[in-house]
C-alpha cells in the first residue's frame, strides 16, 4: 500500500511539474535523495523515465555518499551518468560564526562569544546540529535565560528536548555499540 501511495504522489508531482515547466524555467531539488532509493527502487525507475522525457534541471543531494555513488556512478546504477557530481566542501567555522552572530543580531538577541563557541563545539561543524543547537540557544537567550555564565543550562536544555532522539539512537545500536558509546562518554571520548 505504501508503495502505491508513493507512486500516486510522484505521478501527481510529475504532472504538476510538466504544467509548470511550460510556463517558466524550473529546477527540482531532491535532498536526502538516497532515502528514496532505500525506500523503493521503483521510484528511481520512474524518476529516470521522467528525466529522460522532461528537460528540467534536477539537483540530487544527500548525505550517504556510498548510496549516491551506487545510483549515479556504478554502471548498474539506475541513474548511471545522468548527473554531474559536485562535491560541496565543509562550511568553515569562521563562516558559521559570522552567520550565527548576524542571524541572532537580526532578531535582537545577542550571542555571547563563549556560547557561540559552545554551539560550534557541541555540533562539531555539522549543519543539522548547528541549526538545532543554535535554535535551542536562541530560544533560551530570547527568554533572557542567562546561559553566558552557566553553559550547563544549554546542555541540560538540549538533553531534555532531545531525550527521545538519544533513546532511539541507543535502541537502534547493537549491544557492543551501546557499550562503546557508554565507554566513550565515560572517558570523554578517549576510550581508555
């Protein structure tokens, strides 16, 4: 049933795209594209057929390089040689600092340097986590919670709001993976 719903959704989407493309130039961006392949390989066949029949710019992006490579670079891949590969480099810490400082300023919320450093340290320069930690930070600062003097307030707030994520993460780990994570947590990431 799920596959049928997805197929119907794509058929509807393709019909809408065909109508719009006749009116103006169009680009379609599909983020985390590899998830479609993991969900249902037939979706890629539909997309390939659509790409061949419809002159539109598609942007396929994702975080699972090995899956994307198998789709676009392997000779047996369903979209073999149907896209150019562009590697996006990591966003530099200085660029994140400027962006976050400016964004906080636009909302009249001052982001102290030590808290900015903490956001970047916690998130380890990963865009998804930077966005999440920055949002929680902004939420606390917006409510005038003084996290400048007590950074642990931010950590506690993050933990409280992300408990279900951490539980799910642990539930999906094997016994040895859980033991390894616990060891790393207890040894501050050293493992010994």
